[in-house]
C-alpha cells in the first residue's frame, strides 16, 4: 500500500508522534510505502526520524486555531496528498484530524482518523469542550472510520453523539517491548520514582512534589523527564522546599527505556489523558503505576492490582509503595501481565493494518 500518515506536528516525542513513528517503521518493514506529512516546525527530532520514511512538511499547519492559516493549510494539505496519490491516509491529532478529513473527503481518498484523546474530554475548559464537540459532530458526518485508543474515548464520543456506533472502534494503544530482561527492579539505595511528561498545564508535577514533601524522611528519589513552560517554576518550588538532593530534572530524554530499567514506581499526575504511552511503557518494564483516574488510564491501571488510581490520596499511595518492596514487586509483575495481554505493539499493529485493508 501507499500510505500517508498525517499529523499536526512531529516536533516533540509525544504519544501521537511515537505512535506514528513506530507504526510507520513497521509498515515500511512490511513493504508498504509510507510518507509522513506534518506541520509545526520543519525540523524533526532525530528520535522521530526514520531512514525508510519520506517526510513532507506543511508550513501552514499549526496547532492553534487561526481561520485564515487553517484554510491555507487545508489547501496545502489537499495539494500534497493529491500529489502523493496514496491509497489510504491515516490521520492523527486534533487539527490535522479536522483539516485532513476534509481534504481526503474532497479528493475521494479513503482515510481513517485516530483520536489520541478528544479535545472535549473531561478536565478541558467547558467552553472549549462545547466548541470541539460541535466541530467533531460536523466532521463526523464525512468520516467513515474513526479509531479511539481506549474505550473511554469511544464511549465519550458516543455519549455526546459525535459519531454513530458504526463509525467508531477502539484499538488500544500498544508499545514496543524494550524491557531489558537482565535487569530487576529493587535492591537499590533509593526507591526511584519516575514521571515522564511535559511541564505544561494538563500535568501536575508540583502537586506530586507537594505529596512527597511530607514523605521526605523516606528513602526515595524523584526523577522528572520532560521539558516545558512550567519546568522553571517547578524547579523553584523544589529549591524553596529544600528537596534539591531528592529531585532530578533530566529535561527531554531520548531513552526512556533506560530510565524505566532503573525505576521502582512510575507516576503520571494529569488533569486529562487519552491512554498515555508512558504508562504502557512502564507496565512493559514491570513497574507499578500511580496515575490520575482520567481518560482511559483505568483500562491499563487496575486499582490495587498493578498500581493505584489517585483519589485525593496520592501521599498515602506513594508511602505504601515507597515502603513496600514486596507490594512493588507484586504490582510490577501484574503490570507486565496486563501489558502482555492487551497493550503490545503487535496487537495494536495487526488491528490497525486490518482496518486499513477493510477501508480499501
């Protein structure tokens, strides 16, 4: 097949970008011709670049809403897709999801949209929720197949009548297994806690640190991987509360698997999510999870089995896992079991490929 993967941008190692990279790599290995079309900044980070893939940049495609630029972007995307003559277009992320579906519909080219979390999900500002629901209802009329990465997002779309039952299906996110079987968690000087997330509004790194302050006499070390506009404010909070010796800021880190091999507890504290790849990667490494009960997180994190869902009790949950080595081991083994049963890359890839063929 000749396949175009269209995404709003490929400028950072986010969940949608990693999904597109890994999917494109495997499609190319299986003999398909893949082109990634993206907006944002033209330069793609080296961790997202694949030698077997052609990258095409649309300079008018931006994340923020801008009616004039968005119309120009629509025309540009349509022109690029027409020139590439794909048999199918796979579309990812909100802005590309809207413009890409219109462009493909006008060209009569089969397309599928993968929603990596809706812009009208719980936790998003109410006015924004209403706006995006209206937009998605309109675009839903010209959509034949939409993939959600978790059942929560599928049910949310059905609840708000964004799409009819027949047009929407769940294919759970899946991640490549990079666990180093030779390394075992535990028996370290400190209990290593890891959070991999950008320092932006949906994530709540400072709230996590506030919970850890009362536990500073326990034997833990907090590691943050990621960058963003709130990082400096968070670092200042660490210094003001004399936590500098117990907290490390790594910035953007290209080898999260390496970090996970040395991680005892993985935490993701968020206001909203779809189904985060970072949680699935931690589960693949046999790590217990503490995460906000938002989006599709509860489909991966079984409360009390492979970790905890946060219910105003983050401090208590952290204490239980920091002090409970046997509990960490038990929950980590359950994480690995759930990953192998549902969230492997192979399962996700085969279901996605079948969807492509069905559209053709």
